[in-house]
C-alpha cells in the first residue's frame, strides 16, 4: 500500500489522508458514470492510502451511498472515514425542494443513511446547507445527540458563513467546514478561513478543480450532456468558458514546465495553503484519481506558487460558481 501524508482534521477530528475522494460524480452529476469503474476508483483510492470518502444522501437519491456500500463491503470499517451530507430535499423527478435541518429530520436522514451505507456509525455528519427556518443550534444540537448515542463520530458543516460557524461551534466542536476553495475561487480567504482556524475547524475543500475546469479535460470544448451540472453553470457557458479556458492555457504552460498536469498544479496549490486544507477531489476513474494523487509529489516554491496565482487570478474568472438561485442558498456568500 502506498503511503499518503495524513493530517488531523480540525482540533478534535480524525486523522485523514491529505486528499479525500468525493463520490458525487459517480452518481451522474457530470454525465454518466460506470458502476464498475466507480467501485474500482474507490478501491484504488483506499489502496493508495486515501481514507476520507465524501458523499451526500441526496446524490441521486441514495444511489451514491448504496454504491459506496457495495464498494466498501469487503473493507475493514476502521480503514475508511465516511463524510456524509444531509438535508437537501428531492422529488421523484430529480427536482430540488429546499433543505430540512429540523432535529426530527436529522434523526430521520441519519437512520436512512446508516442503512444505505451499511454501517452503524458515520464518521463526519453535516447539513449540506443551512436551513434558514431552523436555528443552527438546533440542527447541530440534534447531531450532537447522535454523537452521544454513538451513531455519529464528528460534526462538520458545509457552505456556511462565519456567524453560523461561531454559533455552531458554541454547541459542539466542528471538525471541518466543507466549502468550495480553489485557485480561482478564493472567497473564503477573507473571513471564513481565519475564523475556521481560530475555532480549530479544518477546511475540506471541494471544487479544487472547479468541477473539471482546472484540468486538461474541458479544453476540447466538447458539449455537455443536458443533465451535466456544467451545462447550466455560469462558468461553463459560451464566452465565460472561452475566457476561463484562457486561464487554463496559462496554467498548462506552467504545468508543462513541471512535467505536471493542470489538475495536479491546482491540487498542489490547494495543498500548499496549509495542513488544515484537505482537498476532496471528485473522480470517476482510477486514472483520474491517480493523476490527482500525483499532486502530492509536486513541490512548489513560493515563487512558483506566485506564478501560478498570477496565471489564473481569481478576480479574472468569468461567471459565478453557481447559478443565481443556488448562490442565494449559500450562507457562506452572505
Ligand atoms: N459541500 C458541497 O456543497 C459540495 C458541492 C459539490 C461537491 N462536493 C463534494 O466535493 C467533491 C468534489 O467536488 P467536484 O467533483 O464538484 O469538484 P472537482 O473535484 O473540482 O472536479 C471534479 C471534476 O474534475 C474532473 N477531474 C478529476 N480529476 C481529474 C484529473 N486528474 N484530471 C482531469 N480532470 C479531473 C472530474 O472528472 P471525472 O468526473 O470525469 O472523473 C470531474 O469532472 C464531490 O464529489 C462531493 O463529494 C461538495
């Protein structure tokens, strides 16, 4: 088994691999996924020393959790950590219906997730978004009761802002905040990251590849399938995509000089921001995963990191990270 560097997640959290694996794209968010390949990717991750696997109960309505159960059936429970998001309400036609953070809903979501994942505890449990109708103290308080009862080990949050984070941390330690953070999405640096550091909360960074933009995979401008998230996401539309791919070209020139890929450069940059930043990378194939893990071998000097930041300045990215209705749901953007 390869050894991957590890880090402690927050002041009170578990020891995790420096890079985690996100399961979302294995349930069709970026186009179709192949079940066998997805399971092989999860196995390859564990075999490489990745121990953090992130999912959401709403990723294709439980599909992702059941896939993860099948992939992990023959693995020892102590060899992996499950990070699970809950709270998003779905409809049978794939629709979205807001978020539910009520204590009774927390217990209900958890009971179903434990069943679908085939485990008797979840390592890190987190509401996917703030429910604007429920005080965060109530949601986190309900998860804390589940910690007491042994069904959950640690509490995390997702896409919340500093006030909510402080209120939540006053109820129970928050081991990590899962939030978008990349070379071209650096909003957290101003207030959220310093507050998380003050409170001993790590960042599990998603979108480190900006959903595939910061890689070589979209440079051929193949059209997205209609159900691909990116078909409707501002950064991937027409002139925005053209402008953003110019940043990728600039990064590609630097990557070449390092014998690396754009994705590796983007991940290495995120890793360089601190041991408390844990990139959770989405991959559907073992090849992509291996490429991403290659970022751990890349050592960049301060000058090289500055050159990377100059090649793709966050203020030059065209388009917001979500479409307006989804942006409005982000407590972190208030
Ligand atoms: N808390 C939240 O609100 C939230 C939101 C979104 C995601 N997440 C979590 O974070 C995880 C990661 O997010 P994400 O998947 O949206 O973003 P991401 O890691 O930035 O991007 C994933 C995309 O990059 C591509 N990719 C991965 N490795 C690559 C490589 N080495 N070279 C080229 N392309 C590569 C993937 O392609 P393939 O699919 O073809 O492999 C996929 O299209 C998700 O799986 C999920 O668990 C959380």
